[in-house]
C-alpha cells in the first residue's frame, strides 16, 4: 500500500467549500474493520492517513480515532490526543467509548488505557447496554491483571469507579467476573469493596458464555481449566462469606453437562494403556515430586483431588502438540481430571436432589451406588424438573441413560418408572 502510486493522494484531506478538511469521508481505514489481520493493515494505513488533526467519520459515525483505539495503535492514539481529539467520543451505534474499544480487544492494552484516562477519558461511561469499561473487563477478560491495572490507573488520577454499577440487565461487574470464570478478577473486585451481601449468582443464560470450549485444539487442557476455574470461583466467594444456593449449583452443573466435560471419563484407563507412546510420556512426566502423571491419573479420586490444582496441571512438561496428536487418549484423561476436581462439590450438592428423586419416583436402592461422578451432576439437574418434563425434553432413551449406570438394567428401568 505504501508503494502504490496514489498512496499520498489517498491520505490527503479533501477540502470543503471553505477550504477546510471535510471530515465526512469513508476511507480504507473504515472499510478494513473486522477483516483478517486488520490490526496490521490499519498500522500501515495510518502511515498513509497520517493527518491526525483530521478525524474522518463514516456515515455511521465511526471515526479514524475509533479505529485507532480498536486496533490498539498506540502511536495513532497518542497523535490524535496531542492534537485535541476528545477521548470520550462515542461510537453512535453502540455507545462504546474509546476505552470500551481498547479493553474489548483480548487482554486490553495497559499503555493505551493509561494514556486515555490521563488524557481525560471517563472510566465510568456506560455504552447502550449499560456496560461500563469495568463491566467489559469482567465480562471478556480472564486475567485479573487488566482489572487491577485499570483500577490502579483510576486511583492515580483520583477517579472513582463504581464497582457495583449495574448494566441494563441489572448485572454488576462481580456477576460478570463470576460468569466469566475469572477467580482473580473476583478477588480484585471484592478487595475493592464489591457488595457481596446483595450478590446474586449468575443464571445459566450467561454463566460461562464467554468461555466456550468449542475449539478444543487451541488448548488441550482447556476443559479442565474451565471446570477448575468454576470451582475456584465458588471457593473464593464462599471464603468471603457467600453462601451458594442450590440454584447456583444447578447453573454450574448445567454448564458442565452442556459442554460434556465428563464425557468418556470411564474410558481413561483403557485409552491410557492403548497408546504406549502416550503412556511412556505420562510415566516420565512428574505431576508432583515423586509422582508421575501416569500414576496420578489412576489414583482414587479422594487422594487425587488433594493434589489437583491449576498450577500442578499446567506445569506438566507434555507439549500441546503431543497431546493434540493423541487427543483420543487425552480427552478421556482430561474428563477424569474434571471428575476428580468436582467430586467434592458434586457430592455436596447431590444428596438432597437424590432424596427428592427417591421419594417421588421410587428409584431402586442401587441407584445410590454411583459408578461415575458425572451421575451426580445429572442427579442435581434432574431434581429441578419433573420426570415427565425430562422425558419430553430428552426422549425416553436419552432420559433413561442419564440415570446412574447401575439403573440401566431392564428391572431397574421399570422400577424407576
């Protein structure tokens, strides 16, 4: 683009009748938005459209300054602000401020956030959905460093951020951080005085919504990461005095069931032993000093859950490429890890629903003998719906198989009915 003959002409401002630059102009900067590698392309385009005293605006009201913020082009942002650009200019369609645009990109961009706030950007401005920049951080970004840095920058310039502000749906940053499965951000907000006394656990329509495990290949340990994050969030809340209710536990269980975190966990030993290369690597890899991953994964859940942490799992010296090549083996192993991590939580919440089922549906005594920890998750979910509703929703065959495996014999099935 820089070498093309009319590159300079592209960047030249069009003048109106008064001889002043015409700001209403759709340029290549506007059109490259949301295309592949748009940040790189925009970096070069701003070398052509380098009149930072002219903020071109397209027909929707989206400007070059907005594009600079969204692409995190620090140099362009700095130049615009030096020449008097309003740091609070809003995107008309969404109500997003420049801070919203920067924060929404991946992990945010600390330098640009600091530059905007020190230049007068208002960190409390909500967009059309009522989301403040802090809401966006808690909704989209897992790592607590962004929330911590954002609040520290506001402290430095003596700006007060409402940590309990509510969006148009009545959701607080704390609720969004919990739904985003971000325990570190939860701690940051609580340390900042977020109100836990009026906290309502997120509902299933947005719990874990931004943490979809659809692309399993991007991180082989992603399933366990999500399950463990959910457990840590609950632990952090309860440590601060919050009492989780059954509806909140059900929300977590439905998230687990929806994404099949426990799928094929019972096959992990067979899969582990069927791949000699994987088994050899697992034996040579220390999970903790003196205990290999191969031995750890086969421990009884009661012993294993005491050793199972975020840190221990992600210190494993098994490359992601290696695991991805053997995903048919790795997936059941990860499912087994998920069962280990949730065992205590599931047993805690399954007793009351199980009693309800045995009272109302006269399930046989063998149903209490759980052969797989995922059965507990289904018990919790089942107790929230009548037997007829579940049968209608899943179909008789599917509903039957969601009972504990010891109940799937013909005699037990008739008894359950």
